[in-house]
């Protein structure tokens, strides 16, 4: 039986050797929003022994509909710190590192330092996402990239596959274009949806009431797309499930 009753059912499912691999694994998750927060949750509850969480943002009221860390009690707090506390509440033995920072070409190498076994990209901005993928592939670190979950409604159309096979996803198409231009290998797995998007896209602006957010002036101002808490959660848990399979060698 498991040495830790918290993960007994995981061990009954995967076996002792696989659970030991998870205990010895080091995973980095960049982006702790609607998708990333659920990816972290799945890994923490599976018993991954070392987790580094990275995000520059704070919890906003508009996050509450879909982000695991967003509660009335956490509005205004750093997402990475909320994540760190929750992981330790799940597994006090986990080695957790929280980084509050914005990913660009200068910070990306530090975010994936110390040879992680896997990186999960849960960033929703094009430039930082492409930069993380380029840095990770350049370092030879296994990667799972989470693509566009917004405006999707059908959970049965969420898929896992290489980025070369992603379709019906403007974000995936834009990422591929950037990677080709930079000659970055596209030999990594993605979580995406095959569900076609509405045309034209329903776009709005959301005022979080947090005008003093750090790094608010970085990058382009982005429009806000609607999203379902169910689909974004499925994206994150799918990424976590794929990560577990990769870590234990399945």
C-alpha cells in the first residue's frame, strides 16, 4: 500500500513503481488561469513531488466563473501564491516553488531551470506562449501546450495530439506560424478542441477593477472571449492526465 494514504487510490490504479516516479517528478506549469489551475490540481492530487508554478497576475473578480483559485476570499492575491498554498494543503510533502513573473525571452530560461521532467504551457497570450515553447524545445524538455478553450461548449471534442494536427483553433494556427518562422521543432503534444468557433467571434471587454495589475503594460491589449468553467477545467485536467502518463512512461 501507499506510504501516504492521500494517494492510496492513485497507487491502486497505477502501481507502486509509477507512484514512485510521480513522487520523484518535477513539473513546471506556466499560466495559472482557467486551464493551468486545473492542471496543477490534477498533478498535486496525483502526488507529483516537485511543482513549480509561474504566473504574473492576481486574482480578479472576472476570474471567478472559471479559475480554480478565484474566490471572493482570494481576489487581489497573487495567483502563484494561492496555488502554492493550495498544493501544500493537498500534499504538505510536495516541494513547491511559486514564481510571480512575466514570461519573455529574458525570463523564460529561468522559469524552466533545473531540468524539469515536463513543462505544461497554459499561457493564453500568443507571444509569451510561443516564447515558452521555443525555450522549452531548445532545452529539450518535454512539453504539453494547452491551446484555445474559449468559446467551446462540447466536452466530447477536446483532443490530445501534436500541434501539426491541431485544427479549428486560431491560437494553434498562430503558434504554428511563429514556430515555423523561428524554426522551432513542432514535436510536442497539445490539448485542443475540434469544435468550430462561431463566426463572427463574440468579443467583449471586461473591467476587472484592478488597474494597478503588475505587467499590465506588457504586450498587446487583448479582447475578452467568453468561456465555460466546464470546458476550461476539462482542458486543464486533460493536460494533467497526459502529463501523468508521460511521467510514468505510458
